[in-house]
């Protein structure tokens, strides 16, 4: 390990040397009081485009706003850890960039991809993440049955699973993703936040067995022309992957299990077609379910894309499916 401090965080998670350095880096930032709330890509673009924001002049500019920076801005220790973690980019003109962003959410802190998230394996973190985690927290606060086994499908940087593991330290918590970089960040974030959660490469629940008391997906739900894994949901308007996860997950719930899906739904002609598709899938099941619209209008800029020519708005929604009688809450 790179230090005793990092060692305390990684007792149950085996890390590669570069991941140990990344843990050490983020812990050092946190000890120095670092905090940053990651905004939507459009807001980040607008803020970075303001006069005087071309280059970073503080740590948040480097690790939050993803601005180029002079090496003299950071301490030798931070630069050394960035090199060891392979997250320091040095450009031909002598300016540097960070490959990662670091965001805080409550008392927890997370590594994820730097802005702009244009690479195919980018790991997204933003306002959707915050709404997703808050939906999980609301469920945990009202849950009556003990939580012994949980899984985060498409975990990304791992905030959902990590929040569950922190609330239920005795539970087995799995973090699933098909993206190797996401699994790296999820593993590192588990160590940073002192929780036990196991990263597993898996397409939905393919590489797992048994049932779960809690299944929490936050899948991509947009139509992305480049079909990047962190954005593209497929189907008519991005709902394809969410429906597939629902179909494959309900049968994997324990007798006290809950399926909590945070996703987006395209509203066409005032009709929420995703909700209708969920109703069709669930009508024959022995489950109760509820469907809540958390935010009526997200990613409005996507409506300029040809794929959304008939869409009025994209809503952020939460579908909750619980084992028991079919008693929909409208």
C-alpha cells in the first residue's frame, strides 16, 4: 500500500498499484477540504466558457471543472500521485489536464471521468446520480425488511451500491458493469468511502446467481448516435435497456425484494409510453409497483436531436417494484 491511510480503506478490496495511488490522491484531497458538485454537461460547458475560466486557478478547477492547469498549481505530492495513478495528461504546450473528476455527494466522495465525457468508456456522474442516490436513500429509510443482499446494475462509479453498503454494512453488495473503467472507479470509490462492495463484470445479472433483497439500476436512457455505453439506452427513445433490465430482474427478487429503477422517459403527445410498457410487463406478475416522476424536464437539449423530433420532454422517473400483490400506485 502507498500509506497507512490508504491501507485502512482497502482491507476488503484488493487494489492494483495505480489504484492505490488513486485512493491516496482522493483521500489527500478530502483531507484538504475538497468539495465539488458536478453539474450537467451543458452547465459545465457554459461555466467553463466564461471569461477567466480558460485555465484552472485552484484544485476545484483541476479536479472538478476539468480545466487545463500549470503543474506549479499543484503540490509535488499530488502530481506524483496523479502520475502513479495514470490520471495526469501533459499536453505539448506544457499545460496539464486530469483524466478524472472528483465529486462529493453528502459525506462521500467519488472518482469518475473528466469532462467532456466523449470517450466510449466514459464514466458519468452528475445530477442524475444525485437523484438516483436520493431515491435509494428514501427507500432505505422506509424499508421494513432487513437488507442482506443487494446489487447495483450498471453501477458506473458505484455511488448507488456504495450508499447501500454504508447504510447496511452487513449486507452483501454487488456492483455490476460491462465497462472495465467503471469497475475500476467503483472499486476505488469503495475503498475511499470505507465500504465493502464487490465489483463484477456483468451484463445486467448474467454473471450473478441467486436472489436479491434490493436491485437498483440507473441505466443510460438517451438515444446517442455514437451508441456510447454510458448514454445509449436503445429502443425508440432510449427506454430499451431499462425495459430489458426490468424483464430480467423481477424474477431475481427475494420474497422481501424490491426493484428500484431510476431512468428517463420520453413523453410523446402527453403520454408516458415507458410507464405503459412497464404496466404491460408487470400486469401478470405477483408484484406491487409504483411509478413516480421526479423531474418533469431533464436533458432538454436532446430534443434538438432528430431522434426526439416528436418528443415533448424527457422526465426523470423512478419505478419501484416490490414482491407481493399487484397493486399499482398511480
